């Protein structure tokens, strides 16, 4: 393949990888908080895409207004999600019960989206367009790069970096980690567990929703966007369960593999990605960077 | 043994008999179709209950094997590959073939435990779905395979849904009995030990790995069997049925009635298929309510309807006992 | 410092504590001994707000603790080190200690806790050696030290220790109890719950014996140690007098 094609595909793959990474990061934060996988993660992305695109298309908010308003929406969604799924089930004796409850949430999110915004896919124009309304293109060294992909990478990377900093460097972040690792002890010490866990959920919703917003112009806003979570699962497995850095790298790998295998194997790109998971699970289940903390799953 | 003759059992059996007698008389056509599908799904759900209810292992693989069974029948019994097997032997062959396939896949996937294993089953579903949806020669691609002959039992063709009902209910009862027998067998007890505490089970000398593999094999064979029946009943097989979302539906079906309760699975399967039909008027809100229902179910009744029933029974017993004690004073 | 009157504590419908009266004297080490399931941990949980209870738990003769949330109680500088250590496995030693300050530290900003951390490291030099190691990688004894150190970071006025000796080798246990004595000497009131009755009575000033949810004996540790009932039930083969 020629160099131009390669670059386009690579850009595409990395952009998707960044979105998967945002989903994956959220997954891991929730595993630490709740101990189980969130099977509604992709649907949070989907719902976020609908909310943000609706604010732009239906309410015609300019970007600088849309951002704070959608943030408020994400806070609400995060709180509702936490209080309906996590809170009642935090002492669940049957761990599968929480997983299945998230499956229920997945269905609710899908149906809610269809009820509110209809069953037809909606198209959202890219953030940067040229004079004719077509997707804006950035030229580097003569190679065309779609602006939407570039922006996705930039926005995603910044968000991931900021949240990583929050958890690793700030005092508040450590309180949140503590509340997630042992809420009983954290409570005894005076950490307001409900507040910190709510904050975690809100962050996860933001991550997923921003990802949804960034890829909406590419994929169109539709209620099947939720299936993207399976790629995020793959990223988590490849990177090593529970390890955020690993999940990010794993997700990038998944994004690239997916995009490049579309060239050769069109309908079977799922096969490559998932064979990759199975391969990893069998040969190196701890992933590329897996550590011991992971095993809460 | 006492179970078989308790008042409960008698009530259940009577209800079952009533169900068998009344249903074909009141229903036909579309509604019968729905009930039949529920019965076939129940067979698949029984397979899931062996893995999840008895063994505590969450698996999505059921739809992969269901598809396998369905496409196997489709290819064996039509002219596509030049094989024109009569339906009965093909039907009986299906669980055998897929037990073998499930065994091999199980050997591979069950090297993983817990959520890693669950993931691998999701990956399996995605892979099989991709093939079912794309590989035309064997699976007919997105269009599927049609014109599958219906079940032919020594010359008697099951052409109406009502006649199918009798076959299916008979098969469901047999599968249910088999599952109950497994539950009380050494295999069932080993699975229960694994479910409750895998490490402890290991130390007790249980071969955890092989036990899980056997459970996986049984689940796979049952799922394939259900799939084979399904394709003969509907005379058609298409890839839509075998995706990740339906896999989730099956699991919910199993959990609804009580994943570890034989009667519960039967009731759960019926409810999941029949309820949406009854509530058709609420169609657009149907799925939404369904989603809420699942969450409520997990919060309040993770042991399913059967668990609720047991709780109510225990409550009543407790109250009766207190009354007796009070009176004795 | 903490006076408990007629405390009844419940786990759902089960009454675990049936009318407990206890006084944690200021500046002293008070210990609570009893067999498994007698209610020792329940008592600590009642004080720290983790269990439903009725009755009265008065702090400094003025503040009623029953009905307050665990977080509010922690903010009164009453710190509970739970059974089984419960350190944060995914945080480093240093981070674990930092989290201990939450009850007096604001959410943001950098209030100084260097002084407290230095004191903890002086008391437990082994923690200093491992300051950047993750919690899960520490040995049982080190985790117990970390749990106590973390509690010390909270500037406790009352320190409640639940079975600190559990699961630890005797050598580590004696070292630990020396530190506990040292902490008390520096002015912290301690309520010690222990299975190891001999050691508990050795370091403490006052002893309460609990059985089936009731206090069956109390007094100065020196006296209680000599009580033949205590010797028979709790001191076993370490008793000097026998039969």
C-alpha cells in the first residue's frame, strides 16, 4: 500500500484507539470501584453522543455553550447510573448480578435513546469543515489528514492525561482511589465514600460521552454505537486487567489492528480483534503490563 | 426422593399436565410459534444454567453453539453441500458433534478463570458471528439458509406448530430431568463447590478444570440441540439470532426464573418470550420497561422468581412455627 | 473520655450487644477481651458509627456519638483501626499514610502533614524503608504497622485498635505492643480489643471482659489478671496459677 493510505489508516486507527482507550479507562475505574465489568460502557458512549449532538443539532448551541451544558448532563447521568446500578448492588452476593444489572442498563440506555431521538441514525457535521461543508483536512507534508481524527486524538489524549493526573498526583485523586479500593476503611477514616464514588462515575460518563461526541461525525449517531465497548474490553485484556496505562496502549493496538484488517478482511475485522484477545488470554493473560492489583475482576 | 412426592411436586406436575393439555387447544399459529420458540430457548437456557447456576461461570457462548447446531442441520439436511440427510439422525447427531467441538473449545477457554473466561466467550461469539454473517458457502451470509425441511419422525412430518409443541415439551421435560439428575450427581456437587469457592474446591481434590470443561461441553451440546430444533421449526436460519445481544438475553432468561432452579428456567424462558407478546400494546416502551425490570430483578431477586418463591415459603414456615411456639406456651 | 451507657447494638434483627457500660479513660489504655463472637468488634463498630445501636456513647461528656456517621466521628479524631488491617492495597505506603489525614485535611491544597509523617516513620522505621512500595506487597506485620501509622496520621485523640495481633508472629506482636505503649505514653488514649488476653492485660491500665454481648467483669488490669475466672477462661496455659 502506498504511504498516503498507510498514514490515513494509521490516523484512523489511532483516533479510534484513543476513543477505545477512553472507554477502557472508564471500565477500569469502575472495576476498581465496583469490582465488576460495566456492560453498559459502550451505551454510555452512545448516549453521550446523542446528548451532545442533540444540543448542537436540536438546540443549536454553539460549541462553547454546548460543553458546559453537556457536562451538567453527564453529571446527572453519572449520578443516576451510580444510584440505580452500583448503590443497591454493592453488597451483592452474586457477582454476576451486578454484571447483568449493567446489561439491563445497557438496554435502558438504548431504548431511551430510540424513544427520545428516534430510530434513524443522525449525522453530525465534523467540528472543522471547509467552505463546502465537507470534513476539514489538515495537510502535513502533502498527506491529507482528516481534522476530525486529529481532534479526536488531541482531545482524547488531553482528557486521559488530565484524569490520570487527577488520580495519580492530586490529594483528591488518592482519596478517590482509596474509596474505590476499600470503601469500608475509607469510610472509617472519614473519606466521604458516596461523594468520591459518585465523582468516579461522573468521570467515567464524561470519558465515554466525549468519546462518543468525537466519533459521532465519523460513525453517525445511532443506537448501536454501544458495541464499541467490545473493542474497549479487548484493549483492557491486551493491556492487562486493571492497569490503566496498559489499557490505553492495548486500546491503541486494537484500534490499529481493526482499521488495518478492514483493508484485507473487510467483514472479518471482528475476527482479527477477537482472535487477538483469545490469543492474549491464552498466552499472556496478564496482558502486556498486567499486575497483581488487577485481580479484583 | 422425598421431593418427588411432596405436595409441591404434585402441584407442579399437575400444572405442567394442564399446560400441556390446554395450550395447544387455545393457541395456534403465531402464538403457538412463540410458545414453541420459548421451549427451544428453554433448552438452551438449561445449558446456561449448568454453567452459571451450578458452576457460577458466566458464559456467552450459548449462541455460538446454537448457531453451530442450526447451521449444521441446515447444511446436513438440504442440498447445499450435496448431503441430504434425513432430519432425525441429523438432529440426534447434532448434540454429539457439538459436544465434541464444545469439549475442544472448552479445553482452550477454560484455562482462563472468572471474568477472563467470560471475556473469551464474548470474543468467541464475535468470531462465530462474523463467520456466520460473512462466509457464504457454509452459512449463506447475511441472507441465511432457507428451505430447511421440518422434522420427519419415521415418516410423520411435523408441519404444524401445534404438533411441534408436543415434541418440544417432551424434549424440554427430558432435558429438565437430565439437568436435575446432573445437579444431584457428583458433577453437580463439584460444580456447586467450584461456584462457592474455587480454591476450596481445588483443595478438596476436585479437578476444577475438567469439571468446568465438562459443564461447558454439556452447555454447548444443549445449545446446539436447541439451535438444530430451532432451524427445523422455523425452516430458516440467519445470522441475526447469534449475536452478542441475544447472548445477553439468554443469560437474563436464565436468571429470571432462578438460574439454579429447574422449574425456574422453564418459567423464565416462557416469560421472556411470551410477556412481550402479551404486552404488545406497550411496544415502544416494552424494551425500556424490560431494561428496568432486569435491574430491579438483580437488585431484589438475584435468585430469580424461584428464589422469591423459596423466600416466601420460608417466611410462611417461619411464621407458622412462631405461631405454634406461641400456642404451645 | 468515652463513656458508654446501656448500649444495645444490632445486626439486623440480631442483638449483638445487650446493655454494655464501659468507660475509656482519658490518657490510659483500656482493653476489651473476650472470646470470638462475644461482641468486641461490634463494640468498636458501634463507637465508630458502623453499626445500628441504641443507648448512649458520650464523648468528653458532651458529644453523643450514636446517630453520627462514621465520617463525622472520624472528624472528632476518634480513629478506628479495623480488624484485618484494611490498608489500601493499590496505594503506596506513603499514599496510605496521606489518606489517613482526610479527617482534618481539606480536599484541596497542601496542608502540611510532614510532621505527622515523620513521627510515624520514627515510630515505625520499617515503613520508612518501604515508603514507595504498594500496600499489597507488605508483610502482615508491616501492614499492621501501616494501618496503625495511617491511624496516627489522623491526629487521633482516641485510637481504637481491633485485634492488632491477629495473624502475626509473636516476635512482631511484642514489637507492635511496645509501639502501642509508646503511642499511649505520648498522650493518646487507646481502646484495645484483643484475643491475646495475656498481652492485652499486660499493656493496659483497665480491662473489660465481654461475653455474649455483656460485660461480665471489669477493673484495673493488674487485678483482673489475677481473677481465677479470667485465668481459667482466657489465660489458659500461660496462667501461673492453675486449678
